[in-house]
C-alpha cells in the first residue's frame, strides 16, 4: 500500500518585527525549509514591520519529512541578509492537529547547534569477552551534513562516546558528504555492560581557529546491542536539543496556516466502485432534482474543504473524459434551483467552486498568453495611479513633472489616461483570444449558456446567459489574476504598493466589464466614474466575444483525451535560464553559464539561444532519470539544478542549469519531475556536486561512475494546476470526505421516522442487486435512499480494506523486529 504525504502551508502575515535597518524599519521576507531544504521564498515587503504576504504552497512529499521551518529574513542591498527569527514545526506537532494549525506563532532566535541536517551510516557491534568487551563502531559515511564554512562545505569528523570512553575519526576536509570507512573501538569493563546508557556518535566541523562547530548527533540505547549484536543503518543527525522556546514575542510573530495530509493509497481496484458511482451520477442522471453520489458528497463537505473537493472532482472527471458532463450536471442543478437570476452562482456551492477550479486546471496557459505581456508592462512602468481623492498623495507625484507642484486634478487626469490605456489593452487581448481558449473550456461555457437560457428565457433576463459566463470568466478568473499576479504565476514577486494599487483599480474595472456595466454608479466608489464610459463601450465587444467563445462543436472535445490537459504536448513551462557550457576549457565557472531559452513539454526539454531561434536542442523526457539541486560550492553559484539523462547505451549525461532565484529553481525542478514522474529507471541517488580536477566536489570520490552520495527527490513536487492526474490519490481524498460524513448520510437518507416507513410488503415495488454488490430495496421512501445505501456500502468496503492493509503492515513490521 503506497503512502502519500501532502503539506499545505500559508504564510499570512507578520507583526511587531524588530527593526534591522538604520531607517528604523526592516525589509522582511520568509524562507521556508522542509528538513533544511529551501522549498519556497516569499516576496520582500519593503520598509514594513507588520508585513502581509498571503502566500500559500502545496508540497507533495511521498517519502515523508521531519520538520518544517520558517525563517524571517531582512533583505539588505549590500552584504548578507540579516536573520530576524525562526519558527520550526515538527511533523508530529502538525499531524496532531486534525484541522491543521492556524495561529500566531512567536519567532525564536536561530541557534547554530540546532541547525543540523543529514544522516550518518554506522555499523555497531558488541564483542563480549570474559573480562572485557569491545564496542566496535564502524563509521562508514555521512551525507548532506550542514555547511559551516564560508566555502559552503564543512571539515567533518565523528566522535564515538560511551560513559567515559571516546574515540574520533580522521577529519575529511571540504565536504558535506564525507567517506570515512574507519572503525572505532572502545574497551568496556564487565560492570559497564550491565549499566544503562546510550551510545553517542557526534559529528563536528573542525576549525583551525576557534571552537569546532556542532553538526549533529545520534543516540543509540546500549540495550539495543544486547538484543541485536550487529546493528547497521543510516541514522538521522539530531540537534543538541537544548533550545528554549521564546514565548515573549520580542522578535515578533508570524501568522501561519499549516495542514498535513497523510494517506495510505490502496490498489486501484478498491477505488473502482466509488469511481463508478461518481461516473454514474453524470452519465445517466435520473432527474436533476434527485439525489446522487455527487449531491450527497456536497451535503457532507464543509465550506473550508469545498475548494479542495472541487479541484479533486475536476481531476477525477478529467481523467475519465467526463469533465463537461460533470460540470453540466452541477450547473444544471444550480440553475434550476435558482429563482432570482441576480443570485445565480453567487454562493460558494460545489458548482461554483468546480467551475472556478476547472478554469485554473485547464486555462492557466491560456491566461498567461492573454495577460502576461500586459502585466509585465504594468510592473515595468510602475506608474503612480490614483482616482480616490482621499488617497491621492501629492508627495508621490514629484517624479511626474519637473514644472513644480502637481494638482490633484492633474493626477486624476493622468491616472484616468493610464488606466484607460491599460484597460483597453486588457479587454482587446481578451476579446481577441477566442482561438487561444482551450476547447474543453469553451464547450463547458456553451453548456452553461444553454442551461441558463432555458431557465431564464424571459426578455427581461436576456443578459443573464452572458452574465453567467462572464461571472466566471472575468470575475473569478481574469480579475483575480490581475489583482494578485504572483498567485497565478504571472510574476515571481508580489507587486509593490504603487503597482498593487494600479492592479486593484484595473481589477475593479474589469469586474464591472464582467458585470456588463449593469451596476455602474450604484456603489460607493463614485470616483471610478471616469472609467465608466470605456466600460460601457466594451460591453458590446464582450458580448460578441462570449457569443464566439461558445460557437464550437461539442464533439471536438471528445476527439481529444481530456487527461492531456495535465500532460499536454503544448509547452507547460518556458523562460530564460542559464545553461552550463560543458565543452572546452573553463577559466571561471561563472562564465561557463550561457543564457538560453528553455521549453518544457510532456515530451521534451528543449532550448535555443532565443525564444524565436529556429534551431533547438532537445532532450526526450523519457530519458530523464533524475532532476536535482546542485551544491552552491560546485560552481560558486546559487540556484543551480542538474538534469540527468540516460542514453540508449545506458550512459548517464548531466546538464547543469542555473535559475535566477530559489522560487524559479523550485518551479523548474517540480515541473520537470512531474513530466518525468512515470519514467522507468529513475536513479535512487545522485551527486550534488560536479566531477572536476579528477574528483567529485561533493564526496571527494575519484571514480566518475561511483554511486551517488545523496538520495534523489524525484517525487517531491510543488502542488499546482499542472499536477499529473492520479486517480487513486484523488479518489482516496473523496473517500475521506465521505467517511467523515458517513453518519450524517445514514441519518439523512436511511434512518426514517416510523411514520414514513412502508406499512406492508405491498408497498415494496421491487428489489435490485447493483453491479457493485449492494442490495437496494426500491421503496416508497425518501428520494436517493437507494443511492445512499450503495454509497455507504462502498465507503464501508473501503474502510475495511484500509483496516486489512494496516493490520498486514503491523504484522510485517513485527516480523522485521523478530527477525532483524
């Protein structure tokens, strides 16, 4: 039974941070580490001691993890950034919170003795004699120990301690992956064998000047050697454990949301009955008003989890090729149950959330094509724009004119001019994008248009069919991406205060466009009136665009597998990176990286000198066997990754690529790993260094073909819209939701009041046995009772399967303990 771990975390905001700059403020940002590996970096909030970030991430960690750390840093233009404080959450602390952590947590000081990482490979043996015994410890190697020297490496040695005895290995200089291969022995008296205690192995970084730096320790109870005479394994290096939690809040605090989801994934056959029920809901619905497995799922889904459930369902139906019937089913129910067209899709129903997540799943590349050039222009120009008289700041306008003071009227006029220019560009780009919009998205909107037109056919509701589509298209897709481009991967950084205000005003205007200008002049923001004419002029072109958008043959979607949305042959990621030039003599490693434009699809990773260069070099994705980070000291460069491929002769080849920042590095690592996730012959280990001057810079081994000194992380990816479809994982998530609501479903559909029960057998119409094995008595009872009975039977079968597999795991683990 496979295990799947997903970690969700949101860095909301900070408060009362200490001032690190001479100006009396700080420029804070957060670094997020999972087991001391940087997985994310927030934007910098300039000159602010109470910063707001609002950044969220999902990390898939199939192999599990030990701790999650948040470091708050102060960015400095010159010199190294200052450390403000740190919060560390261990896996157990997160896992014990069923609903996750959502609270303010105080920052603590960073203690070097607690900043340890890595593992050490040891073999311990107790050789018993008549008078004396020998404790023999073979210190084989260590990997990924913390860098303590300015070179980005350490000079590690190991020390064995028990009681008053100790022994040390030799020092291996300038490496984080030392190979000792040394045997340390301690002679013990007979009485010492009877005493309780622990064998301690410490790893230190040797320093010529000053005291040595602590790199970690391993504690092994001495009693283990009585039970197991020979003990060999990799052991995780642990901190000293002498840190004191600072509850005073002197370093400020962070508001964090963290949630850990750990699942055991059953074989596919166990999930098929649940998938069959979900499919049945949309391919052969009885009546729209009748209950189905989907409506029952919505009944037991909380508002907090509805977005996750919606995204999971979208993926399931994409994988089944039924996403359009799925959305049509939900939308039809929503439309038919709405009497006031003004409230249509205004709630956070499953239908609304499913449409919203569907657009993100299939339309992100389309969104980037339409908006990215305009968003980049707004960020680059960084104009001061303001319409609200209460917020106009004349001190910010000195750069606008050199002719003296600028009046509020001039600021408003220039702001209206720039906003009209930007808004026109956005609208023109959108209405010209019909052919760029994914066909499956257009067909879904066509079905929505049809259902709304059927329900609200009165002349006074002529615009409702347009508003239903534009409400999703403009208000829930384009406007939010303009407001926060970073969250939609349109930019690497959040906008500064000035640009953020421009984006907010544009998002407001585009929302009015999406509402077809029907609510103009009715709100409190009358200062937006100068934009009303351009908004009203755009209504006709928007309607024409929506008419063209839904003018598509429904069968066109059936001809293309919808699972290709998540693994398309089109480009899923592209941009300029720096590729290492492997050929020829290298004078300085920094000059060995050449700027190249990269494209990633599900089939190839290719690159060329520029984006419009005709000749491209390509690497088949099926040849990729590892995608990993490179140690900083390998090239004296940060944010370098390596793509390891295998040719037809079994030879390994490595391409080194540098990214501009850690977020871009993580995004490319994740994207290539997702594209190659189903490859065979993935490597279990790799070298985080390079082979130079006759040896590896990481482990100092001479043989170029020697086995890698660090474990690969091929299954560690960032969760986003491009996640590969995994029906078993997705169905497991739906099962957990249903399991939590099992009692509520039984109470609502199966436990009927006595007055409602049939009085005699004559009221029973017939009895059916369904393909999933659940018996269903069709009675004069509540609608949906038959479906509920089948659904509950499937839930109980899955629950029993999980229990059976878990019991087998316990039995297997017990066998390992008894037979080490």
